[in-house]
C-alpha cells in the first residue's frame, strides 16, 4: 500500500487521470519561484534556454540572466565567480555537456572553492530517446557524487523537481540537480515531503514487520518501482519502496535500518549501475549491513536512438525487469 505519510497522487495507477510532466518543467517553475524569493538568484545557460526551461526566468528577470553561448567551460567558471560573490547562480545545459564537457572546471572552480553554484543537468538518462547515445547522460551521477563538497539531487517527478530547485537555492554550496526531457508520471503532490538528505518511504506492504525486499530508486523510474511493488504484493512478495532523491549526502541511516529488516535490496536508476545510486547504496551496506543486492540500470553499455519507453524496456529498466530482479534477490537472501 502507499505510505500515507508520503501523500502521493491518489490517481497514481490510473493512466487516464495521472498527468505526465517533464522534470525539467518542474525545474523551470521552481527557478522562477526561487528568483521571486531571493534577488540573488541568477541564471546562466549555454545556448539551450528553452530546452532547459530557463526561458521563463530570462523573460521575467532579464537583468539576472546570462546567455553564455556554446561555452560550457565558461558557463562553469563564470558561475563559480558569481557563487563566491554573494549570488546564487543556477547554470544549465544538457547533462552530457554540463557536467559532461566542463567537469574539470566544475571540480576546480566550483567544488574546490565550495562556490554556491547549482549545476542543472537537463536531458539526462536514455529517455532523451531519439537524440541517441551521444546525448544520453548516463554517467553524470557517478562523476558528480565523487566530488568533494558536491551534493546530488535526482527528483522523481516535476513537483519534486520544483521543490528540489527551491531547496537548492537555500542550501549553501555546490549542488548537482538532474532533470529529464521526457514527460513522466506526476505521482507526488504539493503536500509530499521533500527534505534534502532524507529518503522518503513511498510504499510499504501492510501487516509485515519485516518485508521481503527494500527497493531503492531515484528519478522518474520510481513510477515503475511503485507499479512493480503493487504487482509483487499480488505475488505474496512484500516490499518497501524508498525514494532516494538525494544521492549525496545519502540517507545511509534510513537505508541501513530498512535493509536490516528486509535483508534483500534492489536499486533502480536511469543511469549506469556502476558508481551511481546502486554504487552509493552498496558502499553503505558493505560497511554497515552486508545485504544481497540487485542493480537495475544501464549495464555497462551505451544507449541508442529510439522512443523513450522502448529504450527503458530494451535496457531492462521496466516493471517486468524490476519484478524479476526482486524475485532473484529474494531467492538469494
């Protein structure tokens, strides 16, 4: 059953009623709200203002918007200067370009100096679809979470993306905010919780003190996780679903607590399984609560051109694949 504390959309499983909105749209809305709340919020973009959803901010606050052109390294370094000068800069591009093309500048000028910059990686994951492997950022969580001082937010839907943007404006220091292009299920609500660094239980099978499996996800694929959890309940497999929207700092305390009860874990992410959410969870469990674990995500391969939903299925991140992974890990525990 859905956790009442999570306050999720009651129409979650009704395809005719649930809305589909891209997480980048939530970012765009949140950026305007952050700008209204604090005059120090500024925005910089690398020639992708409409695609990254910075366009509305640029129109409302033209004196606080800076178009950098196709120059991602300048985007990072100028953002860094603003971040150590009392401003709250949001810098945006496709994730394959930022942090993909300017990783060293982000590391040296932003993270090393603990500059108050918010790096927005748009069009992340393979759900970019037809743009193909060159534009599908599936390594960005790994490369950003290894940086000292860097925090990493991966919102699950547009509402959470808005909340994550507002939170990023208030939390001092470098933050990587990962958003996507494809319209995805809107399953949280305005009343759903979002606290940086605190993972949120979305689903728990009733009447079971010790569930069969803990499923940990981040980003829009959490919708597939919830559908899988509902189906698994019919198969007499109990579960807890954890929304790990903050991958760094990871809510290790909550993960350890739930993993000890379940004694089996599955991680789900639209990203390489090497070093991303799954890697972060495995690091925590290996040290504090060794647990059988399965990883759903890109399995050390590049993507290809195609429709987003088809690619999710091809690379085994669909509902059936999550259920299969759960059944495998439950047999191992």
